[in-house]
C-alpha cells in the first residue's frame, strides 16, 4: 500500500500540477486527491487533466468535520497545502498530527499570517525594499504560518524587482524544492 496524499489548493494550482507529476509512478507515495474550496478554481481543471479525483467543499463543510469525513473515505495519510488559503481547523490538525505540510512564499516568520498570501506577500516584500525573500515549507498547526519549519530557501531581490518578477522567482523555487521536501518528510516519518 502506498502512502496517500491529498493536495489542498484554492486557485491556479501550478504547485499541485508539479507535485502530481513528481509523484506519478513513485514507488511508495501517491497523490490520491485534490481538495479545493473554490468551485471555479483552475486547479480543478488541472486535476481533471491529470486524472485526479477531486473534492470541492465550502467553509461549513471544512469546519464541521465533513471534510475530515471525506479524507477518511479517501484513505488519506498526509495533507499537503499548495496555495491553499483558509486556516486549517482544529479537527483536522488533531486528526493528522504532524502530517499536514504547507508552503509559504516568503521567509517566515516575516510576511506571514492572515491575509498574507500569494501576490500580497510579494507586494509587501518589494514595498519594504527587502534584499531577499524565499520560501518556507513547514508543518501546520492551529495558527496561520506557524508550525515547525522543515525547509527554507532564499533568493536575492534585484534592485528593480517587481511583485510579478518576484512571484516568478518564488514559483520556480517552489517547483524545485516542494516535491522533494514532501517526499523526504514522508519517507523519514
Ligand atoms: C504559491 O506561491 C504558494 O506558496 C502560495 O500561493 C501560491 C499558489 O500558487 N501560498 C500562500 O500564499 C499560502 N499562504 P499556485 O496555485 O500556482 O500553486
């Protein structure tokens, strides 16, 4: 039996695509499903093209335990957040202790917390004239962007960096490192 992961996403889903391709034909880990909180998110189109089972849910289902029921029905072992924007409720953190991973597009603890996601993060980093940014891959607990860090990668900002150019650099770093960190974290657990 392979370890089954569910990928949670809210939008475009380019990380979902990269992770799904990385684990395609992996000997011991498989992407079992894509979970999404936005019925019109492009990630659902990607899931279809990748022939991945998908689930869509609303806030009530997420908080009440219905999503937990879906995860149990899908025999999910690990939850991987990849561009997922809602705070994970306690019932899920308790059901998957140390088995929920998130990626954040900045060097936490800087530029984290509620409202700090996607382009908002890059805009703030550029506006503050930071010399560097990066990615943080971490375990998820009950607070936004708070759990134990698994990995960070840094990149320098150019003097004429824009939020758009920084977003591209950060996505590149994410594609490069996230699948491998997921793999080693699961295999070493
Ligand atoms: C990624 O950069 C991810 O780090 C970020 O959203 C983007 C999703 O891109 N996540 C957060 O900001 C979470 N706080 P994608 O949908 O193309 O993978």
